[in-house]
């Protein structure tokens, strides 16, 4: 059962109403996570601004999305894993890309290094070792891209933690456990962290 109320778009007032309408116009719907954030217009506005700004990231939308998937998997956020898997095709991800994000096991060496670094950042609370930082640099990432990988982890954590606290009701198809997924048999909308 959801533990933090969702602000219904048709009952929202003031700034929350404006922000939820902006979400609806941008995405065609208002996900439950946005309705939970709308309890605080400051949080929803910050999330939307952060998400919009990250569209300009040098790492690209595909890697940004994969880092958020890896973060969601590590944080056991079923809501975020499910929504990220469902919208993955619009971010240019295939089923194999979704699985790689969730498992941090990409066939692309450079992407694998970024996903490993993202996991290291999350697990160490940002206190990565010199060797971990050197590894991502050796894969070809510069300072700007490293900062963006860290920011992608942080954006993932914001939604993961909020949805885990709220136990946000899932309004997207639940992704399958990663163990059930394979690139040959699993569609992007069907792949979840457990």
C-alpha cells in the first residue's frame, strides 16, 4: 500500500497543478511518482529541471538511462526499474541495453566501465578509490562525463529513495526479474529488479 499520498492532477492547486500539467504535456500522462513529488512543488520542479538539464549531457541519453537503471537495480526500486524499462525504447535502448544497464554487464567495454564506475560511486557513497577513478578515465571518460555519470546516479537515487519510502503504486508494467531476462526472450518493457 502506498505510504505517501499522490496529488491527483485534477485536484492539484497552484504550482503543483502547473507542474503536473507540464508533466502531462511532456509525457502524455502523469506517472504516480510525479504525483507523489507534487506534494512539494519545490521537489517536483527540481526533479523536472534536473531531468531536463541532463538531456544535454555529453554521456548521451542512452548511457544516462542505463546508469539510472543500474542505480535502480542496486537500490531495489521496482517502480523506477519498471518505468525506466518501459520508456527505454524512447531513449534509444534495446532489450539488450536495458539488461546491460540492470546488470552492469554491457558488451561495450566503454559502457561497462561507466556502469561499473556508477555502481562504485553508489556503493562507496562517492568515496571511490584512485584505481576506480583511473579505470573510468582509461575507458575514455573525461571530467565532464565523470561528473555526468555521478549526476545520473544522484538523479536515480532521488527517485529510487522517494519511491521506496512512498511505496509508490506501480502504474507501468512491472519489469521481470533480471534472472528471467535474456536479450533473446525479454522485451524492454518486461525486464525488474528483485
